[in-house]
C-alpha cells in the first residue's frame, strides 16, 4: 500500500492534496471541515490588512457547460480576495491552530506595493500560528486596478522586491503564487526564487470572458448590465496548468534545486493529481472542483492516487515526482526520433514501403470535402 504522506519545505502533510485559496477556505468553520474530511493542507481565502477596500458583486461567477451532458468544464469568477476583516481572520487562525495543531494551515496573503504593509501582514499572521504563506501575486481582476495581485505577478522586478520584503520577515515557508497571464511563467518564477521563496504555486486563474447571453446580448457574469473580464478555472484549464507547471518544474530542477512546486488548475481526480506530480509538483491544489461537489471528494481522489501508485509500485510521492519531465524535448528532436523509429521498424529490405501512418493519413493536397474529419481523428490516434 502506497504511503501518501509527504514532507514539503519541512511541513508534514498526510497527503499532497491541498485546498487552494478560494471559497473552500473562506472561514474557520469550512477550513475545519476540510481538515476533518482529510485534505492534506488548507490555504485560506486570500487575506489583506484592510478588508473595507474589498467590495464584491453578485453574480460573480459564470460557467461553461458541455452541450450534451451539461457538465461544467469551465468556470469564470470576478470574485475579489476575502472581504472579511483581518482581525477576525487572526482570531480564526489561532482557533484553527488550537483545534488542529498537527494540520497544515497556509495563509494566502496579498497587499499593496508597500514594504511596511507586507511586513505587517506576515508578522501578524505568523504570530497567530500559521504554518506557511502563499503570496497571491496572481488574481487577474479587480485588484490589479490597485496594482495588487497579477499586476505584481506580471512584473518580475516588482515581484522580486516584494518577495524580498516577505522573506525578510517570514519565519515559516513562503510560496509565491503565479499568474498564468504571462508569456513565460519561468520569468516571474525565477524572480521569486531569486528572492529566496521556498516554493512556487501555479496557476491562478486565466483572464477570460465566459460568454455573451444571446437573449440580452450582455456578456456574463451580468452585473447591472455590465461585466469585467474575470479568471477562468475548472477542468478546461488543466492542460494549460500542466504545461506551465512543467516549465516551472524544469526551472526549479535546473536552476533552483531543492525548491518546491504546488500545482493548481482543473484537478478533479486522483489521476489528475498524479499527472501534476509526474510533472514535478510536490503538492496539488484544488478549488473549483470542491465548489462543484464539496470536500468529501478528497476520499475518492486519494483512493485513486493510491491505486495509481500501487499499479506502478511507487511506494511514496517522492518515487514518481518529476518522472515524466524527462520526456519533453523539441519538435525537431521528435522528427528525428520518428524517422529513426520508422526506419528501424521497416528494416533494410522494406525501407521504401509506406508506413502504417501513411496508409491512414493522406497528404494534405489529397483531402476533399469533409475528409479532414477522418484525417484529424487518425492524426489524434497516431
Ligand atoms: C471563485 C474563486 C475564487 C478564488 N479566490 C482566490 C483567492 O482569493 N486567492 C487566490 O490565490 N486564488 C483564488 N482563486 C484561484 C484558485 O485558487 C485556483 O488558483 C484556480 O481556481 C485554479 O484552480 P481550480 O481549477 O482547481 O479552481 C479563486 C478561484 C475561484 C474559482
């Protein structure tokens, strides 16, 4: 039976599945429920020193469903960080650490571009007993108007400076949460790692417009007839999150060995989590799926992760973390490898005969009508 427990930056987690910052970590009550259900750690909804500046609207979510089964595959939100008072949060951090002394509670924090504000928020949260920090440099809506969130995360220079402020005060591990709304996620990740953070978390939501209502002609979510671009999450973002985690994991492996990565984006199952770990993640966070089905899903997810590990005889998370990174190469190299593989398969005598792929897939100039539907399917199957 696989051992799912893991130690990340000195934090002891019963398993690598973590509640991501968002509605499932919105107060002590629900955070306690997440611990009770067996989540490996919880990151609270992002807190700031002055919640009076945080004013939310309703509706603030929009959902994308598949045509047939109406399954929710994409989710946009224009929700801000926590609008609950900072003093209340400090009390709740203390209560949670009293009740769950052995469980890992991570404070997600965000502040304006002022050194004293970042130092104050770090010092007060850690005095309340939180086990680690996740700095939210990545919320794509609302806060950037105040130069917070992704406005910082998109600017490596500012990010490095702010991370240095945080590191000067923090006595517990710090993760920097990255925005995907950049061309090369390695650049801000490097800046945070240069400043000394223990880990990177990726990704936050992707800037999006979820759709336009064809009756009212108004984009959604419709707030008094208007909207603003929001952040996209849920199942549909997982391929983008996997790519970005792969890029950060390679950066950590090659330039910052020993630092850690927390993968986020579209995770809905133990098999999804296994893929993030195979690409180098130490922990895997879940937000929208918990909003869809509740905290109990962790049990099934852990069973599935455990079954995956047993199938491959992996005894621990360390046994397979980053295993699949070695299989990324350049397109040029793929062409070379395929030519070699085909030549080897054909053998010297039959080298000139058509390969199996050629028999199924026609050359582009031979396509006619809807032929490309069949061709596309064949090209996906390989
Ligand atoms: C409604 C909602 C609110 C969120 N609030 C926060 C937040 O306060 N701080 C933060 O760092 N991320 C926040 N996120 C982003 C999630 O933590 C996560 O990075 C993102 O949703 C991708 O993961 P998922 O597909 O599992 O939801 C929020 C996401 C959603 C859907």
